[in-house]
């Protein structure tokens, strides 16, 4: 059976907008300063940080987002921008320079999957979707 691949690439500015939007809707505290830049990097998964100018004491300030939060931010950004993202597809985030790419895989028919892999993907997708939905619903209440 065929597999459909769809890849969305988000610029640094779009990733920044997605992270700020997600943070505000998730009641995360952000410094009250302009973001200097966004860092995308691999640790135990793909991470992103909003980098702010040093505070008055000269201390560097960064707000780090785990892969699950980054995925939720990207999914929420797609919802806000009315970019369709199916719920029941495998979503994989990758780094593309200082951009983030989300690849979606749609499996048609009875394509075999390893049970552990399928369960892990389902949990990860559910967590990201749940976080994005929760953040979205908070804005709807306001």
C-alpha cells in the first residue's frame, strides 16, 4: 500500500511566532524583552530556545522548549494559520538549518507497523495534539 509524505518547513521567524504563541496560550512566563534569536538544536530529541538579550545584571536569558512542546507549538501554529494537519498521521520534526521541518506520513491500507513503534508514535502524537488543543482552548475562553 502507498505512503503519502508531506513536509512543511517553518522559517526561524515562524518558529519564533509559534513558540511565543504557544507559551502565551500555555501560561508560560516569558521575559518582557524582544527575542534576540531562536536556537534549534538536538539534545535527546529536537529542542528550541528563545534567546533574549542579557538582563540588567548581565545574565543571559533563554527559554527552552522540549521536542513535545516544540511539536505542540508547530501544530498550534498550523491551526492558527489554517494549515491542515491530520490528527492520525505520524509527525516527525527535523532540523533544517535554523528552520524546523515537520514531515507527516499517511499510511494507506493495512501497512504493517511494529507494535512498539506504533504505540510510541501514538503517545507522542497524542501528547503534542493534546498540548496544542489545551493551549488553543485557553485562547478561545478569553
